[in-house]
C-alpha cells in the first residue's frame, strides 16, 4: 500500500476505474491490467483446482502403491519448473496451437454469448485471456495438487479402515471420510 501512494496521489482514485494509458499526456489507468489479472486468475482456478483435486485423490486413495511415488515425484518436479519456462512454452508452443485450432471454434460457436463472447472475442492470435488462464492453470496444478495430497494424507488410516470395515465403497470413503 505504501508503495502505491505516489501513484494514487498523482492519478487519484480514478486510476482503478480508468482504462487510459497515454504516456505522452501522462494519463494512466489500471483497469485493464486489474481486469486481466482477475479474469486469468479466475480461469486458472476454475481449471486448476478440479484437476488438482482429481490428481490428489488419485495419488492418495486410488492409485496402486507402486505408482504413488513416481506420480508424486513427477508432480513435485513440475512444481519446480520456473514460471518463465511455462510462459515461454505457452508463447511458442501452446499459443500457435490454440490460435489454429481452439480460438476459431470459440469465436464461431461461443462468440455470440453475452459474457463469454466479450471475454474471448477477437482475432485468433493465440495470445489472450483464455490462453493466459490455461497456462496459469498448468502452472498452478502442481502446487495445488501437492498441497491437497498432503492434506489428504493427514486423514488417519484408522478412520478410512473403519469405513471400509462398515461396508463403505472407495467412493464413499473418499467422499465421507477423506473430504
């Protein structure tokens, strides 16, 4: 907050509601970056949390014992990749594929929808809010699944074994005991 005081004094509270960005006339607004950050983070969480949840449940409850360690190590290794590598991969590999195959379909089929059409419209260049959100989701999945896996492993095995002893299925144990 202290670091933002000079900007708030210079541009006032309209900095948060203005989309102007004109260095010549010294008019700056933060609405577009704030909006982009919020939407990409929302897309990343909408994609990343369910996928991470599934990975964590699979590792802790469903996978065979011999497979738990290799998958856990692979997830931990993915968490160690620097974000710049994900960004460069997204820009040079994912964005062209997205521009050629996914964005034209989205523009043709979902462009007329009120909210979705406004967020994902534009020329199919492959670099946009949806692409950034998906790449951010790919970056978030290893961290989120590692944390969820650690939380699921804390559940006492006696509780799970008790549920199995009472005749619960694996799904019932996961849903009613682990969660």
